[in-house]
């Protein structure tokens, strides 16, 4: 099930849907109009908080519960992201992820903790939980990134089991795609569904994780932003954290999550920082109509923000005992 469909279903269910920053969205529809940002209403700043890209209330619920049980923010993020990695119906993360153009499911994931430690796996096959392997790279090796077969062998040496991640549905979809495929990555703004998750515990300790199967039908060996420090994820425990979803090439070129955190360091709110980082992409990339990027951010106080280029980006926030799916505000109002 595509996350957009999931959202439509969730809208009918028990999870509340709100339009985060919709007043801001109306004002921020062109770069020049974003000067009105002072009018942004203050956001909820209660701790703890868990925030994730897309409509993933089971994942945020798991992370929240983990925090309630007294785990670290990092462990909470790994538990939360793990829910989506194990969800075979999600075609963007872990098992069920859409494959590259040659039919291989390759996963990228990273984690970052409050000490600024970072670990990542890139282009890893056959292991359902790359986020947990990324944590082991961070904690149990002298390295920060492992890729491909080496990452897979490391995971197996740590007790992970190899399994086929290409589900029948994803195989079927790939076979349909092959009939009409052009030899370049598909850029479909409804098809960017990386799970980035940020958690701040009750003491203000921040960690984050990001996990993805990357762009559907990418070229073999392609790696996006999601597992690259500063692009798909960045955490600075003195300031806050940010994570990204969407066309990784554009996030990488602007080192997007680092940019969001640095903007917060300069005094911007998480919402303002996400908007400015999206505007940076728009200023540099005339064809922004053709792709989606979304950022989420949280600061040390637990204030949150989210912004995307196009409509359709949703976020899930667990805060004040409430698990809420929100529509992100966005730039392109055409
Ligand atoms: N950011 C991911 C990548 O470029 C894709 C996504 O968010 O769906 O690999």
C-alpha cells in the first residue's frame, strides 16, 4: 500500500489529522512571501516527542512506548523505524521495498545519537533491519559507514538472518514497470517514502534514524541521501535534529538536514529552518516541479517543524500523549 493510500485510510480511523502550519503554507507560497514567518504560531514544545516522516503511527507509537519504558532516544528510534522495516506492505522501506531496475532490493539506513556518533549501511541486500545494523556499525566497529556485501556480511556476523526482501507485490510492480521503463530513475512525487524519525526524551536528549529502500527502480548501486550524515539525517544534541525524504540527489546537493540544524543554531524555529532548506533547493533547481523533498525537524525544547516542495507530504508526531498525523505545509501551490 502506498503511504498516500495509507493516509487516506488513516483519515477515516482513530488517528487525528491536522494541517500543520497551514497558515504558514498560505504565506510561504513564494520565496519572497516567506518574510512573514514571525507570524508562525508557537508550536507545542512538550517533551518527550517523537516525530517521523509520513503516516506511520504504529512506528511512532512503538518509539513513544519505548521512551515510556525508559529506553534511550536512540533505542526508541530504532524500535520505531523497525516497525516500518518489517511491514511488508510498505514499498519504500525494509521488506517489500521496491527494487532497483535489476530487481534487487537495496537498503540504506543511518542513525545518529546525542554524542554526535553516527553509523550507516548503504546498498545492503537481504537484511530486513538496516537501521539496527547501522547502530552496530556505529557501536561495534571502528567505522561509520559500511556498504554492500561487506555490510551484509557484517550483519550476518552479528546474528541477523538473510531473507528475500522482494515481496510478490513488489516483484509484480517491478515487472509492470519494466515493460515501459526508460533507462533513468523515475521521479514521481508520490513515491518518496523514506522513514526518518527523530526522538527527544524527557531530558532533552536527541537521537535520529533514517531508513529506506531508496528510489524505486534506481540504477544498480545508486545511493541517495537517507544514510548520508548531514543529508538524510543530522543530530546536534545542543540544538536539535532534522531528517529528509524525497529525491535524495537534491537533498545531498544542499546537505539538507545539516542545513536545517544549522539554521536552528542561528535562531530559526524548526518550521522556519525546514522552509528555508526547501527554498534553498528551489532557488538552485529550476525543475523543482518534477520532484518532491520534505524535511522534518525538532529542537531541544521539543518544538517541531515540517515543510515540503509539493502537497502530499505527511508527518506523524507523538507528543503530549497524542499520536497525530499531520499534513505538512508546502511550497508549490499551483
Ligand atoms: N530519499 C530517498 C532516496 O533518495 C527516497 C525517498 O525518500 O523515498 O533514496
